[in-house]
C-alpha cells in the first residue's frame, strides 16, 4: 500500500475518531481498514478504538510478518495473542526484534528468544541481552563476545555485565595490542590487570595514551610512561605531560619543547608549567621564524618578575629600614 495514501487515511480516521468517538469510527471504518491489509493501520485501529475486532486486526499483522508491528501489537494491544506474535519473531531469526520482544513483552518466552540471539553470533545483541534480560545465560553470551574478538564488545561486556569473566575478556584485549582499548579497559573495568594493560600502552610507543594512562590510572608507572613521551620528541605531549603530571621531569620535557622550536608549545609551556625557563622558551619560539602575534612572552615575564605578595613584603621591609634609619638620626 502506498505510504502517502496510508498516512492520509490514518489522519482522516483520527479526525473522525476525535470528532465522533470510538463507536461511530468502528461502524464507519473498521471493515474498510481490514480490507486494506495494512499492519500499521490495523495496529493503530486495534490499539486506539475501543471495541475493535482485535483478532481480525491481529490476523492482518500476523500475515504481514512485519516484525515492527507484531512487536507493537503484542506490546500495546490488550488481548493480543502473545504466543502467535512471538512465533513470527522466532521464525524471523532477527536478533534485534527478538531482544526487544524479550525485553518489553510480559509473558515472552525468554529462553526461545535468547536462543535466536545466541545462534546469530552477534556480540552486540548478546551484550544487550545479557545486560537487560533477567535470567539471561551470561556465560553463553560471553562466549559469543569472546569468539567475536571484537574489542569494543569485550570492553562493554566486562564493564557492564554482572558475573562477566574479566580475565578472559581482558586477555582478548591485551592480545590485540591495541593501546587505546587497553587504556579504556584499565580505566573503566573494575578489577582489571592495570600493569599488563599498561605494558601494551608502553610497547605501543604512543605518547597520547601514555599521557592518558599516567594522568588517569592510579599507581601507573609515571617514569616509564614519561620516557615514551620524551622519546617521541612530540612537543604537544611533552608540554601536556609536564602540565598534567605533578611528579614529571619538567626540565627534560621542557628541553624537548625547546628543541622543537614550536612557538605554540613553547609559549604554552612558559605560561602553564610552573618553573619553566621563559627566556629559553622565548628564544626557541623566535628562532622558529614564525609570526609570534599570539605569543606574548613579555607579559609572562612581567607576571613572574615580582609577584605581588613578594612586592608587598619588600615594601614592608623598606618601611622598617626607613624607620630604623630615622631613629638612629
């Protein structure tokens, strides 16, 4: 049936229903609606119009094999034949609709629907089913995720599913040598082996994830992670490491930034890292021969030449000395 025609008819029936009520709408439209064999119109009519022939409309929906309207019919139509509608889901072998049916429909056959999910070998729906459906077979769904070797779902299952085998899921992640997912696993999964995951990050020689690991993972090996950042010679991550990690070797990190002659990170280091050598960083920025319009090193020097509290102390000492001199006279 043409979608535009269906929408037009639906609007017409709705307006009639709002004006004359369910009884008149039933008498004037139900027979025509049924003749159209439209699952969406039959669903709407059965769920909205009091006294509608539920069985007749349900038959239209069942014969259509349309999973969406079978699902909604079971969910919202009082008196729906749950078993018959569920059978359409089971025969479809569609994991998405079997999951939705199990999650939303009271009286659904959880085990039969779960079987479809497991046979699909789809790790996404196994994750959702294990997470949301009471009585789900956690170990069976975990096997699907492990066999898929899809790192995101290994992380998702370990993080969100009570009873998950963290060690097995973590092993897939470690063996992948993917530093990004190893960092996320260490950060997000309670009980993870942070040292083993950190080793993957270190071996990757990726300064970005070494910074993240040092910054966000408790008891990480700061020195080893810093060494990777230093070896990268990347001024961005050397600056960020010095700024973010209190115990970092700021002088060594500063040296990399100076050697890079990158005016942006020379300026940022000078501005945001306590104890930075502003003169050396300014000289490196000048040697880059790039325009320094946005990098005002002079104002930074003024900020640190005489801090306000030291100036106040100096003024106090000067006054004391003046008073002492006057007394002696």
